[in-house]
C-alpha cells in the first residue's frame, strides 16, 4: 500500500505545488489516487497556511477531499498544532467530521492521551515512531500499542547515503510490532527508504510532505507525479529484492 502525504507542515514558502486549501487538497488527492495512492495523509491548514486541529477547518478539508475520492483519509495531531496535550485532546473531542485515522507521534508529550482520545471516538491511530527519538521504547511499553491501526516508522535521516541504514536501525529497534508497519523517509532520504520498503514488502508513503523532488533531483510538480514515480520505484524494488 502506498499512502500519499499531501502537504505536511509545509507552508506558502514551499511553492505553489503544495496544496494548502481544501479545494486544492481535494484536487491533489484526486490526482494522487488516480495515480495509485490507496490512502491519504493531510494536514488541514488555517487561511495563513498553518497546521490546525480546528473542527471547522478539519470538516471543510475532509468534506472537500471525500467529495473527490473514496479512499481512507487521515490527519496529523502533531504537537505543533496545539502545544498543550490537553488542548489537543479537547480539539479531537470537538471534531464534528471525523477522519478515518490520525497520526500520533509517540515521542511527543501527551501521546497516550491523544491516542486514547482518538480511539474513544473510533478513529484509527497511526503510531508515529521517529528515528532518533525514544518513541519506539515508549510505544513498546504502551498498553495502547495493540489497538493502533499501524506503526508509522519515520526515518528522519535526510541523507540519501545513510537513510537506508537509519531505516534498518529503526526497524530493528521496533522489533516485530503487533500491527502493520508503514515505512517512509524525508527529503533526501525519502526515495532510498521507499525503495527499502519495497524490498521488505512494507507499506510506504510519498508526497509533497516528504519530498519536493523526484529521484533525479527534478522539482516535483504534483503529488500525482510523486505517486506515479513512487509506485514505479516501489514495484521495481519489490520485484528485484
């Protein structure tokens, strides 16, 4: 399974190709799904391009995307959206339109509280385990671990030369989690880690959140283009493993 990550925390400075408003996100999602993406991860944005958990903005974003595609849609709950965990949990409890799933970064303060609030509302949890953090150890000790939808193994090493090694180290730290693993990288590490996911038969993701460039360094013009190339590279790696 290849998930598309439409925009991430990127703002207007990242360029016009990054979708920041509900209709732009919906168009981009439709292109990515047509290219083969089977799941969507999106960061709803305020009018000035900042990530938000606002129930109004979330509803507008989800409604717009779901009017164009029929695949599952997830959102972020990163600490930068609401620094206080109690405020974040309150936002989740105030949502009027629910995503299918939401990511929770397990190294962040309040991760258990946020995950519990999501589960209480019937929202799937992607357990974000970042390399270079204590997220894996905290997740292994969590009573909520068996209840998450999947583990989102995020390699924060952005070097194309060392990202694969960092990914293997992260996977070794995770051991054999009870839930499925989606492995992905960032920026210079995005493509090497995607190919590793293919070789290992793991789910992965690609999109303008994770990289603005195609494997040859050319600027990506859309999420659809990234998904097309991502699937090509993923399948080639899977067959050649």
